[in-house]
C-alpha cells in the first residue's frame, strides 16, 4: 500500500470512530425526551388499568389525572413548548377523540384547546399525523420535523411521540420541542469534532451543524452517503428518528 493510500485509509478509520462517538452524543438528548414520554405513557396505562379494575370503564375524567405527571415531565424539559397525550379511537367511551395537552406560557403551562370535531373544516385531525400513525400502525416512537406548528404555539418545533400500548394501542404521549431551544443541545453534541459535522432530518433538511458550511434549516439535494461527494463517514442516529449524521472532509 502506498503512503497516500495508507493515509487515506487511516483518515477514513478515524472519521468512522469519531462518527460513532458523535452519534452517541446526539442520541443522548433524544433518549432523555423519550424517557420522559415513556413516563407519561406508563401513567396512562396505570390509570386505565386502575379504572377498569374499579369500575370497568376508563373515561375522560380518569385520563385527566395525568396532569401532574405531564407538568412535571414538561417542566424538566426546557425545550418543551407542549407536552401531553393524544388518545386513540375507541379508548374513551365518552369521547372518541381527545387530547390532554399543556402548552408552555410565560408563567407555567396552560391546557391547549383544539377543534376535534371531525365534521368541522378546521378540525385538528391528529389520527392522520405521521407521528400518531407511527405508534398506531407500527407500535414505534417518532420524531417529526422540524416544522412550523400552526395549531399549537405557532413556532418551529420537533414533535416527538411515544406509544402507549397495553394489549391494545391507547394513543401516544407527545412533546413539541422548540427548535431554538433543542438545537443547541444537538450542536453541543457536535462540538469538539475534528471534522465538519452535519445532522440531517428525514427530508434532507439541516437540523444542526458545527460549521457555517451548512445553514440550519437549509435542505441538501440528497441524503448523504459515505464516500459520496464531500462526505467521508455517514451514520444513522436511529431511535426512530430517521436522522442522519455526516462528517465531511476539509472544504
């Protein structure tokens, strides 16, 4: 092997090693959010089991008892604009569509009221949202966005969800994470890298980068691949996020 090839191979190996370290750093804030959502989902399951055991029915009033848990978990996640639970069809006999959701305000959290009447032209049809479908049809978590949440806080957010399943699908625990507050956590995960690093969402949009080489919010023409174009190491973040982290050679 000639010296130039040896140097190239060694550089690629170092890039792959660094990529694995950075991937774990990026996964950490996502795991933290999923952990808080799992707490909410588990509380819904516990409330439903208790109500069914006591009275044989699980109602809107029973579900409303998740409020202290939701507020506690939302307060502990500074990036959260909203936090709560969205119920699956047929779970509550007294209401087919129902949301227990609290939105961050200047003084704490307030309940969010949305139009859930399916006959209305401006209905909030959460049954069809990708992050709800992921839990209902595939039993998995979801990370959706970033996008502008016109129904909630009218801010640029990620929606993160965790399914509540107890023999049957009950709905999803969810959080809206304000990009301006969550992106610094992701950027911090990329700091200290010896390569230019960029985190890409499912639509090819830049979520975070440790260099001005890519602008946050801009869209790449295609999802990066290892040894393709400027990229020397590419890996999937996983955790049902569809995010990709890519390292590039010096510009």
